[in-house]
C-alpha cells in the first residue's frame, strides 16, 4: 500500500475521536513494517492517551517500522511525555505526517526532534483531508475560534415551521438520526434563547448508541430560559453552558447555577450578545467544533458575522408557503454580489429527505 493509502487509514481512525478529544486534536496513527500493520490507534476521549502511544502499545515491537500520523507528533511535556520521544524510543525508522501542528509548543519541533534522532520524516501526505478533519482544532489554535457548523432542517421552500409555529416533524426519522450523529462529532451543540424557550430541547444524541454527549450551549442574554427546563433538569448528567450578558438578573443566575450549569458572561452590542466574543470565550474553554441548531435569528446573525464555516441543510419534500417561518432571519442585503457564498461538499439521501453539506467560500 502507498503512503497515501496508509495515511487514509490513519485519518479514518482519527475521525473516531471527533467530538471527544477537545481541546486536543483528533489524531490517528498506523504503524507499518514490511507491508504489515503492526499497530494502530487514535486519540482517546479527553485527549489522552495520544494516538501514537496507543499504536505503539499495540505494535509491541516497532523497530524499523514506519509510523503514519495525521498530525505532527508533539514535542513538549504536558500530561504525558512527547510522542516524538516515544517514537524515537520505539526505534521506528520513518515517520510520515499529514500536517505540521500549528500549536507554538510543537510547530516543527516534533519533526525536528525526529530528524535529529536519525529518523526519516516525510511531510504533507494527504494534507488537505487532514486539514479538513481537524479544521476545528486548527481554527482554535490559529484564530482563537471554534469551527461552527450551522444545521438547518427545512422544507423545499426554506421554511422551518408553519404560521402557527408547528415544526415537529418537518424531516423524517432517518434525518433525525443523522442529526444526532452530527451532534456526536461536535464538541458542543448550540441554540439561541428563542429556540430553547419554544422547543424545550435536551440537545443530546439519542437512539444511536451514544457513549458520550456534547456540551449543550444556550445563548441567552437575560437568562430567560427556565432552570426547570429539560436542560436545567439534566445539567448534572451532561454539561450545560449558558452564555449571558452582564445585565442578566442575579436571581436567574443563581437559579441556573444551582442546576449545575456553567455560566459564561459575554459582552453585549446593540442589545444583543457579541457572538464573536462568545465564540472566543468558548474556544478559550477548549471547544473546537460547535454544531448550531438555533433558529433563523441566530443563524442569520452568525452568517452576518462571518462565523459560519459549514452549513448542513436537511431538506424535506414538503411545502409550507410564505406564511411559514423562514430558515434565516434578515441579512440586510441590497446587492446579490454581497450574498455570503458557500461551495458544495456533499449531497446525501436520508430516506425521503436529503442532506446537503456546504462550506464557506
């Protein structure tokens, strides 16, 4: 098998960690000698142990082998010794990586350590796919922001509810299971206060054998969502974070704090939470990938602020009409040339519905 083939294997392993390794990246590693896979691993929940350590432990004897790693092995002492040192101690002859780690503690140092030990290093193998896989980690390290995926479940004519507010269920069971799987590949699920009040969601991944749950986030400037809601009642079981303004009433803060939820104060601009500041605060707490399932107002605000990286539209074969609720709030566009642009990544059938995945141009 080629270097590209082995790296594709390592990337498939890395993907198993998405949504579970934050604030660390999701990394995969395959140890190969003489065409035989000796060991493989991926970063474990919470970021430890690292993929390289798992693969080396499985391999046992890795002398003279080639290690395929989706991200440059770390070179600094943290909660565990550097993976570069582990690869050197194991006696591997060659290390192939997809990306250089932009973390200043690593950034080229891991590659340099390996080369100084006489190990052959090949870089940038299947780099585009690796960059896409760890886009959230890379964005957090380089820009201090998490990757944001906006999910919209709409009718053919772009409506998310009837004029009476009825929205359950626009899409079918296959689409709903797909959304639950999306939640598991993100560190957190986020909604606005309006959606939280209207739907009383629990925002967990259900009916797909989930072994973990994402952080559940509500953007609620005045903490209007009730602490005895589903989120409040389950805050001890799965994390709930509430982002609110400095003007949120003290009794509401105390009531939410009593549920076990985490309260995060965020600046307010023109009467609304500063979304850029909110996302910076979430990145500071380690989040790398956020799935936004908010309503049209929050969706439009994120798009206007240029904070949406990916957009997944799930479309049902139904029509509601102009009196229904639009998927997006106003964007204040005058010229078509100013419309935010996205390029198509994939198109998937989900029973009677479809999922279209777009990325920001």
